């Protein structure tokens, strides 16, 4: 990935995007790479902070535009193996936005009620409204990931979901949703390091699940499952982006930058006044008399 270091930051979406129809081999992706990004942690953090004001401004414009009937909104989907940093991304990246305009949902093991419905039922309930930025920590893709790895449903059931997901995401795009899907790509060695770090710090015990050790035994199965998701569900209307996630600061910078590029492209505008501005100003000024 030597050429990545020379890539222009303006090309980040193209650089990280999985081209539709591409067969993905995750072993070919360097989880420690920093394509098009700053090369040092301090510079990365400074760059993230520098994006904050523009991201907040674009978010406000998106929300304001919805008051005039603009149906557009953005959905950020975060997927990745345990410790890849989905929660950390929400904390450090989404923290740049006004929380009142965000809808954050972490999808865990389905409840009994959710199991009674189609697998997309709980997803549809949590979609962002017009003008909002939605964030999914895990998503509908769990139903072709953990379900596949642990054989929770027959293959003929989960194998048909890829096309169904693509149709679902096409319907979102048709309804004004910009879907940004980020796979946080972490190496097995880095996951091992982060799990140990949680055990070394009593303040992190709450984040540790003994089941994570067992899940590591399925590492290759998960890599295969994610590779198929990236290969089959990266489409023009809802592409996947592979985010090298061994370096937390780069992960946060890359996701922030992708959101900035998407919001710039949307270019939401403040609505024109639907009242007589001059008359209102005159009335208020008259109060001083």
C-alpha cells in the first residue's frame, strides 16, 4: 500500500471503497495502514479537531433543510470484529456533531420480540428521520455474520439475505438516505493486545466478555463472512469502505473524513424565509421606541 501514502486526501472515498463486484481478500488489507492520512497520532488528532466545526455546520444545514421538506439524511453503519472500535468511533467521531440531530443505535442479540419478526424489522424502526444523522453500531449485517459463523439459521436462509439487504439499501437510497458503511479492519494480533489491555485495567473490566476468547477461535470464519459481505454488498448506492483500524487515531480520522466528504457532496442549504423578514425586523426595532 505504498502508493496510498501519496494519495490525495480528496480521494479517500475512492481509496477506501470496495468496488462493486470485487472479490475481497481481507488478508490483502493492512490493518495498520494510514492511506491518505496523517502519519502521526498527534497530527491525526489535530486533523480530526480541525474538521469539527465544518462537520457541525454541515449537520446543522442538513437538519435545517429538513424543516423545508428536504427528506435527505445520512446513515453511518459501523461493523467490525470485537475491539475494532465501533464504540470508540461513536465517541470520538460522532462527538463532533450536535447530539440532538443524531440517532445512535447499538444492535445486540435480538430480543424475543425481535425474533418474531423479519430480520430487517428492528433495523427499519431505528432509521434516521429527515435531517438526522443515524449511527448503527452493528446492523442488519449481523444476520449474515454471526448468524453464519455460529449456524444460528440454515444456510439456505442466511445466504438469501445478501440480495435482500442490497434491495433494502437501494430503497433507502431512493428515499434520500446516504448510506456510509465502514468496516473497521483490525488484525488478530491487535485484537489480542486490546483484550489483554482490558484485563490489565480494572476500569476496563466492564468492557471484557469472557466469550470474546471463545469468539477468537472463529477468527477465520468471521474473516470469510466479512469478506463475502464486502464482496456481495458493496454497491454503487451503498458502498463499503474498509477502514484500517489498528491505529485508533487513523480510524477516527478516516471515518470523520468520509462523513465530511459525504456531507459536502450533499451540500444541504439553509431554507429561505417563508415570512416577511423586513416586516419582522421593523416590528422588533419598533419595540425600542
